[in-house]
């Protein structure tokens, strides 16, 4: 089976002269393709109309150019007006956004007996409120823990 039999995607970009230019997926970076896939999932008509109630995306920032992380976060946050968006990531960089809200996060951590899942614990919330850590710093430091259930 040839590579072309497995997937087909064409990017349409607006050129400086205002004309639409088609670009084959093989000439796009992996990060651009991943971002296109995330935006397609978030902005598909069925998601915008509410026919699809939720979208789950794993590690959306992989291979994405760092300057695009803010736009990715903004797109994820904006999509929550229409659908529930669940994102898994270990990336502190994705959380490095002024709009990042700790109340929207669930932390997953192995406590030795299994995975514990919950909102950021009280110590972490206090560190954020007092300016000891930013959200990305809390994650990078290893101090981001789920509240006990």
C-alpha cells in the first residue's frame, strides 16, 4: 500500500496576492498537520452545532512551534463555548498562557497505589495565589498534585 493510500490532506492557504493556494500535506510540517487536525476537531460543523458534545485531544502541542502554543490554547479555550474539550498533556509550556485557569485543570498523579485524579490541591492553589509559582512552574517543579478525594 502506497503512502498516498493511507491519508490525504490538502492545506489551503491565502497567498499575498489574495489567491487561495493548495499545498500537499507532504510539504507541511508535522506540527502544522497536528494543529490542523486539532482545529478540524474543534471547529467541525457537528461540534459547533452541539451534535458532538465533547472532543478529546492527547498531547496537542507535540511538534508544534513554540510561538503557536498561545494560539493553540486560545483555540482550545474558545471551543469550550460549543463543546466539552478534554486535553491530556505533560507540557508546562501549554499552560504558559495568561488565560490558563487552574480551576479548569484536573491533575493526574500516581500515588503508588494507582492514579489519583482531582483539581489542584490546596497547597498548589495557595502557591499560585501567593505568586510563589506560576501554573507552568508548579507543573515543572513537580508540586502540582491532585486534591485528596
